[in-house]
C-alpha cells in the first residue's frame, strides 16, 4: 500500500522549497513505497505561537497543531516547513522537532541559511548556495521524519545524527545507516 508524506507550509515560505523537498524526499523514501504530496492549504503563524521575548516561535505548539491535523485527516505523515526561528523547552533553538512514533514533524529553514548567521553577527563561513541549503533542508526533513518512524538519534554515519549546529548538519550524510533503514522497515510492517 502506498503511503503519503504530506508537506505543508507554515507562514510565508517560497513554494520552490516545497517542490525541491518533495522531489528529494520521494527519492529518499522510494524504497519504502512512499510518495510525497504538497498540501495546498497553509498554516498561518498566529501571535500566540511567538515568544516575544526571544522572537522565536514555539516549536511544540506548532507540532501539536500539525499532529492534530494529521489525526483529524487520518494522514500517514505530515511535515510542516517554516522559515522562522523555532525553539523548544530544553533547547534555545531547533532545526526541527518530532515526537518518536508520531504522525507529525516540523522543520525550520531559518537557521539552515548562511544569512541567518551573518544577520546575527555570528558569521558561519561562506556565502550561501541553493544546493547546500536544499541538502540541509532534506537532511533535517529526513531526520525528523525518521523520528516519526520510531528512530532515536544515531551515532553511526547517518542522517539521524543529532545536529546542534550548522556544522553538524553539514557533516552528517543525507542517508540513513543500514541499522536505521532496518528499523524503519520493521516499524512500517
């Protein structure tokens, strides 16, 4: 049976990111008999999702909203993508969040951009390339979706390695390691 991962925009986001991610995820999850669709509807960013003190959005509130959408519509998986900075209870920022075994995941592309660090006076290293940004988005999307398939952080050369910095994201591969692939297959059967 074909399973579908749904992508949904949260707030303002160029549609091209969703199209590129759709193509890349379809290739990345092809062996699991999954396809990827972009939802036409988008989620508006409400003021109560924003922490005015640190000017970041509350990741868990957004994730809860995505989970509610997935449950109501009986979606296999939903991945929310936004271009705003997010944080959660134990972290001052997140590239993404998901609950293990859940149907919803969230990624932010804000800190995956070189320009974020230039604007915050914390220069990372170079001018941004679209190819590098798309690869980072794919890595974080696969990582968070991996959590929805029951995966924990992995110490192998694997996309499930934890990322605490942009360098961490750049260093890890875009693929799952063999043990994680087996876990996904087992989870889906």
